[in-house]
């Protein structure tokens, strides 16, 4: 087991976080919890002993103080300070609040929000609506929740990797790890096999579609309406 500080990866859903997790685990020789897949501590659907809870307990906003207290107590118990690797994509508000100020190396993945909305809509995942005002239009609530969540993740002192850089350059992840673990000799395996390259092309093709452009335009409109500085 490695004696290096444990690594925590944060991202919005559908941002290649599982690929990044696995490559980091191998490169750093870190241990992953055996009771959950891809190190997702706060995603009950990934827990091998408690699957099937659905979308009800994801993206709980900061206003849900009781749930955040519960999640923070769970993280206090579950996270080891050295030798391990963890990930969260479904509780950005609770995770970012817990991580803020702790001395864990943090890696954040930044994917264009329109990509995330597209992918989550196709998967039927609308749980980011939990972090949006009830008076918003139903179609806007998941988008608003994702926008709010990204702001929470941006508040963390983390090394950030761009999603598109992960598509184009297999050395990006290695350089990010070298920034976090200065004393380590790190080699990240090339993960961009034929299936990955096919996925890359699919992502780029969808960005040329009218549907993707409409999502991107709606994000810009919500940004201006709700998040722009006065």
C-alpha cells in the first residue's frame, strides 16, 4: 500500500471520471474501497451491498443540512488519509464542503456543461434538479443544478484537467499527477484504445448538432439570468 496522501477526484457526471480514476489508481498504486465501484464513496448505486436507491439521494443542496451532516460523518469514517483513491460525482455540494480545507490532493475534471447535460439527458438522469429552485421550468432545473454544482467544485483548491485534453493527449493526466505528487515517478498507461477513440469522435460529432447548440444556448441564457454579476 502506498504511503502517499490519498487522492480525491471530483467532477460532474459523465466526465470520464471512471477512466481517470482507474488510470490514477494504477499509476499511483493506490488502494480503492472494495465495497464500491470506481471509488464512488457517496453514490449508493455504486455500493456493492446497497444498490438501487435511485436518484432521490443525489445532488442534495447545501440547504439540506441534515443530509450534509450525515454525508460528512460518513466521509470522516470512510476516507483514509494515505494510500487510497476516492471519487465523487453525485454529491458535489457535500463533497466540496467536506474537502475544503483538508490536505488531500484533489483532481478536478472540467467538461463542457452542454456535454454533461446532453449525456445525462440521454441517460434519463435529472437528479441535479434537487439543487434548483422549484419555480424554474422543469427542463431548466437539472441544468441550473449542474451550473450551481460546478461552482461548488470550482471553489476547491484542485489541479484541474480539461475533458478535451483527456481526449487529445494521454500525457495530460500524468502531468497533473506529477503536480500533485512532486516526489513520485509516475507513468500513466495509454488509455486511448480504439473504443475510446470511437467515443472521442462521437463527442465531437454531437457538438455539431442543433440539439447540442440549443443546450449550449440555454446554458448561456440561464447563466445571464441567474449567475451573472449585477
